[in-house]
C-alpha cells in the first residue's frame, strides 16, 4: 500500500469527507484528490499535517520497500515483514 492509498484508506475509515479533510490540512479538494489517486506527490509538510489530523504517526503513511540493490533472501524477507507490519498498523487505525 503506497502513501496515496494509505491516506485515502485512513480518511474513508475515519468517515471524513474529502472536502472537509482538504480544508483541515490546508489544501484544495482537487489537490487532495490528486494526491489520493497518485497524480501528485505530497510535500513532507502536507504529510505531517495529514498524519496529525488523522492522529497517526507520520511513518505509518510511508510504505517499506525492498531496496533496488541486491540483497540476500533473509534481508528481503525482513523488508517484506516490515511492510506487512506497517500495513497491519494502518489497519489498527482504520478500525
């Protein structure tokens, strides 16, 4: 789950309408929509406001990806496990 999908998922589960949420974090609804559908990349400042408004730690918004460089199988498994854990944390916030 990438940043845009995480934001959209958290907002939906929090029951916050897109226009209201956009106003709360200081952007237009069209800009927030573009972020949520991965058409625009949010600034770190916006991500900080999003995390604060949703009452989640900032790092929960970021996916954990396996680096492009060659890794041994155990390292790849660790990265994948960390991403699964991050997704589980997101699920805790949307319940």
